[in-house]
């Protein structure tokens, strides 16, 4: 069940507590978006300067400890971390996706996910909560939602941006599913930040809608949330393979309706669960190679105008890997996971995982560095429009955006 400002949330309560509308809101999401406590909290969150996270140690702006331990998440991934082992968890690149943070007030157990589709929300919450609540349904859980800018015009939504229908875009159905899932579950979800949809939307000089923030960083010891962005060096370990899993998971029945297993809570290791891909996916990639940058954006993104400058390059690097490794068993021999262990400086090294027992080989990565002090604040796919892409459902244009 959802709580706001310490009280159980209901539509009847929200209509009496909200000064923005005298009529009862049409749905749960709309009511939460109008709740004055959450509106105020969102304004406070947006006033925080975005932190830029890098693995580089060359910047003179770096002031945080080299020993800080981070976990970074890509799209459709989740991780539950123990605050005694991990200091920060983060994700970015969320345009029509939502970064979800669940923090246990009592023990600091923290789960973060990068949700990209309503289809993975129900099971996804069960995955996230498995180690956070530990069978204690009375635990007070702080929740933060960041991302999912308003990707459809309010004019297409019957006068308000939260209406149902074919023109809802990608962000609204996902946000609605998330809040409805929280409301029907027995756990106590204290919503602290709701920086989504119109609360996370700005406009450029041409009037195009863009997200204000597409990433977050949470401090596990306090539950403090801050807007954040990560550069290429900090999205690790095993970037390409993890990105590829997002695309290939749509054809792998073992991942239907689920978030992708990535991190082991008890051992503080990345255990990147295997995922298979088909020859069909490789054939689609071969057909995409000839597209121009603008065509890649139009075909492979749910929000072409809102993507970061690295989007096209990331797609091309992904495709090159897939073409060089058309058989998924090359990447996941004997369907075994790829394992990365923490190094002394907070980075990662690859652990050998072969039947020949080759041991470990090291690809150390320097620990992430926050380029300014992490200030403590109160808690507050690919679908095809082109003939080349036929066969992918339109609502699965979530990953190749990315397939």
C-alpha cells in the first residue's frame, strides 16, 4: 500500500488534500502527481544539482574517497545491496523508463531497478523486495521514482497528461502500472519522490519535450537521493554484454516478465545471468548497420529527440559485438554467468568461469568517483516502423531501446 506524508494514500484523501483541483482525480497516478506533499518534494529534488559520475581519476573536481563502492545498473536490471558492502547505487539513460528506489528505513537494505515496460513491473517488484523486506511486511519502505518524461503532448490526453488511450506513449502506462502495483501490494511504500511525467519534463527552443533528469544515485546508509548522470567509463562492469542482454531478453522465454539478475547481494559480486539470442536478432542487426544516425534514433528509440549523445555509438558497438559473436554460447559457455569480483580500490575484475578452471583474470576498473561532494539532502526495442524491423511488436520498442 502507498503512504504519503506518513498516511495511507487514497483517492478520497487526495482530493481533499490537494489544492490544485477541486474535483477528484481520475486515477491513482493523477492523484499522486497532484498531491501537494509530493509536488513540494519533487521541487526540492529538482533544485539539487545533478552529480556527474566518472571512473576517471584525473579530474581536479574529484573529492570523494577512492574506496567508495558503487553498483551501476543498466536498463531492465535491478540490484539489492547491503549498506555494509555498497555505498551507492545508480542508474541513468532513463527517458521513458523509470528508476525505482526502495530503501528499508530500519536496516538500510536498498533495491534499485531500471524499469522499462509495464510487463515486468509485477514480478519486478517481487524480485526487488525479496531481500529488502525479508518477510517483514510491516517494514517501512521509502520509495523514489525518477525518469519517464512526458513523451506525449498534454493536448493528446483529453486536457490532462494522465489519460488512458492509444496516445499515452510509453511513460504514462509504465508509471501507472508502478503505482497501481505498489497500491495493491501488502508492503508499506512511503513515496518520497515522484519526479516523473510533467514533473520531469522541460522543453527546448523548438518546443520538444525532454527529461529534466534521466538518472539517479542513492546513498545506501541514509537513503538520500540525488539526480545523477554517468559517463561511459562508469557504466561497468561488462557494459556491452549487459546492454545486449536487454535486447536479447525479449526473445529469451526465461526472462519473460522479469528484471534481469545482475548482482549478488551477499557476496558483493556482479553475477551476470546468461541470456540467449537468436539468428533472427543477428539478421536484424545486419540490416540496421546501413542506417544513418537519424534513422537509428527514429527506429531504435522510444524517444529519439531525448536521447543522449552516446546513444547511436552505443547501438553500433552493441551490434558489432553481436555480429562478431552470433552464437550466444560464446558469451555464456555452458550457460554459465559472467562473474566480476570487487577489487581493493572498489573496481571490478573478471573471475574465470570455465570448465578448464582457468582461474581469474583481471580487468580492474577504478572505483567510481563523484565529481563533487555527495551532499546530504533530506530524503526526501525494436519495434518496427520500417520494413526491416517487422515482427517486433510496437509496444516492445523499449530496447533496442534498444531493440
